[in-house]
C-alpha cells in the first residue's frame, strides 16, 4: 500500500481539535487542492465560502443541528453549488444575442446536479489534501437544512446551494477509522438488487459491525435501527423540506 492509499485507509472524521493552528500555508494548500479538482467542462460550478467570523461559526454551530465543535474548528469551509456566477456572466456577455440556440435564462435541475458534483469533488480534494498535512476534517450535511436561514447567513443568491460544509483541524487524538461495509458495493456492468437471502446477510454483517452490543429497546435489527435514527427523525423531515425549498429557489425565474 503506497502512502496515498494508506492515507485514505486511515482517515477518520475529526470533531475534537488540538491547540495547533492551521497555518496560512496549510490553508492555502488545502484551497489550492480543492480548486484543482476535476470539474464539468472546466466551468468550476461551485464557490467556497471561508468562514472566518467567529460569530458566524457560532451561529452555524446552532443552525446545523446544534454541533458545538463547528464553532471550535480552526477552519470552516462551505462548498456552494454555484450557477449564479455563470447566469451573471451570461447576462454581462449578452448571451441572449447568440443565434441558433434555444435560449434559457434560468438554470434547471441538470445544472444543479452538475454543480453539486463539482462542489463535492472539490470538497473531497480538500479533505485529502488536509489529511496529507496531518489535518483532519468532518463533513456537515446539516448546512442543507434551514434553507431560509442559511441563505441569509451566508449571503447566498438565488442560483446557489450549500451542498456541504467542512470543518478542519489537527486531531486532538488519533483513533481507528470507522469500518465501512464493502460487500455488494461494486456491481458488474449493471445494477444488482439484493435478494432477501443477501439482505439477511447484510443485516447480520452490519449489525455485528455497528451494533455488537444490541440495538436498543424495541429494535431487533440494524435496518430498524437505521430507519428510526436516520430515515424517519425530525431532522430528516426538515432536511427534505429545506432541500425542496433550495430546489424551487434554484429553478425559479431570476428575481431582481
């Protein structure tokens, strides 16, 4: 295993930080690596918000599902799916004067998917770069929740969406990485939907991996546990509501 593979294999989410600061050179290297990520058509359909204001960090720690470690992170970056800059450039460039095309003034869901892909690829580049410097990270998906609040807090115009937030810092302690289940993850040539027999094996394996001491009152298997904790709780209802708000906002005609 070479050093890059070893780095990826040992990575764990970091939520507690050592007193060691992230230097300006380290921050610049992380950002440069993010900006070197693969991008659709070299359009770089994202922007990165560097959250340096402590009051804003404190607020995000509250609005992102009450996670105090966000406020303590030495470096917080929000990765924004961004078609606004291209819509603005099209307007500035007089793109409506181009002949022989079907004109449109508003980005659609395909543009959103491409922008989200660009932003997330850049985010993962930042994660790997940080790991190479001994700096840990943690993804925060909750920035998608409470869309109306986060749009205002981060000054996000209409055709943008905060697809991920990353907190970075030197780990206070090194721990073993969380095991990931690898069976049935890679399919050959076409999608394979698991049989009941295969699902029984997955249920047993995941239960042994993630809940070796049991599942809690009223829960008999890992599927029920994940259903209760991750699929049906109030925060997922808010996530779904908020993402619909982001989507409708993105696809709406340009507001003045």
